[in-house]
C-alpha cells in the first residue's frame, strides 16, 4: 500500500472513531441523570474518551503519511459517518433536513480545508502560547455565558459545541507547535505547551459531552466538526502565515464554502428545534406518558363538558378528589 493510500485509510478510520465516540457520548447524555460535563461514573463515557483518543492518534498517523490538504478534508466526514452509524447501532434515524444539513456542513468544510495552503511551520514562544491560551479561555467563557442565557436547549447545546470546537481547535494549533520543537533528548522542554494543550483538550471533551444533552447527535457533532478546524485555520492565518490557495479567487471560494458549512449547521439546528417534544422524549430514551397516565383535572378545576340538554341554564360540574384502592 502506498503512503498516500495509507494516509487515506487512516484518515477515514479516524473519522469513524470520532463518529463512534460522538454516538456513545450522545447516548450517555440522553440516558444519564448525572453530571452534564463529566459523567465519571459512566463506563460508556470512558469508552467514548478512549474512542476519541484512538481517533486523534489515527489522525496524527494519517498526517505522518499524507499531506494536510488531503487529511483535513477527510476528517470532515465524521458527521456523514455518524448518521448511518447511529441508525444502524442505536436506531436513531435522521430526516431529510438533517441529512441535507450534514452534507452541506461536510462539503463546505471539506472545500474550505482543501483551499487552505499550509505555510512553513514555526513554534510559538511562551508569551504567544499564554496569550493564545488567555484569548481562547476568554472566548470559551463568553460562549459559556451565552449558553446560560439561551433558553432553548438546542441552541444552548450548539453554543456549548462551538465552545468545544474552539478548545479542540486551539489544542490542534498547540499540537502542531509542540511537535515542531519536541525532541527525545529533552522530552519535558515543552512543558508549558503540553500543559496548555492538555487543558484545551480536556475542556473540549467536557464541553462536547455537555452539548449532547437535549440536542441529539447531529447538530452538536456538526458544530464541533466545523468550528474545530475553522478556529485552527484562523490562528494559522494570523500566527503561522497560512493563506488560501489561488489568491483572490481562492479566498472568495473559501468564503463561499464557509457560508455553505454555516448553512448546514443552521439546517441541523432547525431540524432539531422542530422535532416534536414527544419525539424527543422517545429518541432520548425518556418515558412518555401513556393515555392511562394523562393529566387529570385538579380539585376545583372547571371541566368543559360541552352542551348539556335540559332546561337549566346554569349547570356546574365539580370534580371531587376520590381515593381509589391501588392508586394514589
């Protein structure tokens, strides 16, 4: 197998691992009543952490054998893999709007990444790393505040996913910088970069876990998948001198691809926001009240019984509380 083909296989395997991790995270968020950010007592959540680690390792290995311009767009296939995998393994089928949004987000992101040309890598100084860390955590704090102010659970989850994408994107930037400077002779020389990198990775993992509660799979996963490389590319343009291919036409095409990806995220968000409450309860595994458990009138509550035949003009119906054996 040629190095290029091996890189493609590794990149696709990485996307599958990330998709599987997202499915497990969403199931944990839908079924667990514990902590939103870190369900440490859930064995399934630790499986998702392992799958995320496998996906990251495969992604790095793919970059070792193939160019960034090929590996990064293939990573955008995570959301496309996740939807059929969720339907196959957990019975979660996506509608037409969800598929349309997923394809738009994937095509737009893949086009945007394919137009990014990598410049010669350089390391970041300690001052630049701490400045980047402060700016990133400030952006994450703003997004967390916005998530608390948003009333709709789906929008709140999308904002949390965006914060996770920013954290993962900055982790990617620092991984690139630390890898350029790391040497076996001094493995701890880059301890500041490793410290900040670990903080970003853990923050992104916890935020992504929280984003799946109440929003399903597609919208949070697509948001993380898009925001992650876009945030990293923004830093690459400003700090590493990266640019878009083909000059001004390439820049215009990149803006169009970005708009397509953003439109896909909007489609996915709207798809989840228009799901009926009953469908959300069924899809999340929460019990739905049956007809026998439907709400009953309280004492003193008026009941409309329609027209009542007879000559009495004023007829009131009073509902009295009565204890029934075997029921409360």
